[in-house]
C-alpha cells in the first residue's frame, strides 16, 4: 500500500503524462471531426476532455486521503472517454488504432496488466454506448489530414513515456543499491559487535 506522499508523486507523474497525451490525442480526433463536419458541441467536448480534464482529474486525486486510489479511477475514466472518441470518429482506422494502442501502453505502464485488464471492459462498454449514441456509424477510411494529425502522438508520446519509465527504473536501482549497502553495513556492524 502506498503512503500519501508516494500517492501524490504518482498522481503528479500521471498528471504530466495525461496532459501531454490528451493534448497530442486531440489532434487526430480533431482531424476526423473536421472531416465529418462535426457539430459545435463535439468540438467543445473535445476541448474540455483534452484541455480541462487532465487538471480536473489531478485536483480530484489530490483532494483524496488516498490519492493513488483516486488516480486509478481517473485512469479508468480516461479509457472510457477515449473509447467514446473512437466511436465518435466512426472508427476511423488509423486514429482509432493509434489512440487505443497508446492508451493500452499507458495503462500497462501505470498499473501493469492488471490495470489494463480492468480498463478493457470499461472501454468496450463506453465505446458501445458512444456508438449507440452517435448512430453506430462506421467509416474506417483515413485521409491525409488524419494521418498527419497522428504523427505527433506517434512520435512524441512513446518517447516521453519511455523516458519516464527509464527514470523510474534508474531510481529503483539506486534505491536498491542503497538498501543493499545498508543491509551489508548492518550485517558487518552486527558481526563486529559479537
């Protein structure tokens, strides 16, 4: 179980990743909405999801006594929203696959296969509900604008997530070395006092 300080560090890390990921993810969704000549309410919803939600989720998690548990809820809410956008894009193939793959990669990074296992049924249900609400249209073709709009997410987000994961791995290795040195020192001290 995480301490509150550990939970706050986790929440802050996820906030940075969510802010970047949703900002980049808005681009392919916007390209498809532009092609579909989407109504103004969809554009407002996209702006709220991409620009406001990361900060609302962060505040929600920070205000809890167990921030990491609240962040788990936020991570599942992210999945539901993303799958809703996949349905709203009428399952445009390249943007949909890109966003779904990035979300799966992000969930595994944040909580392992267990979190991904929780996220998949939530995502399927949200996608089905959004497809029903938007008339279950299916237009898998992607145009050049949609393809180009996918490139920032494809190029930037995996590198950023890999950098964060690498830094965490380095920190864990440093902590393990310090722990091993402390154990070795304690063993030496206890041996010397005999």
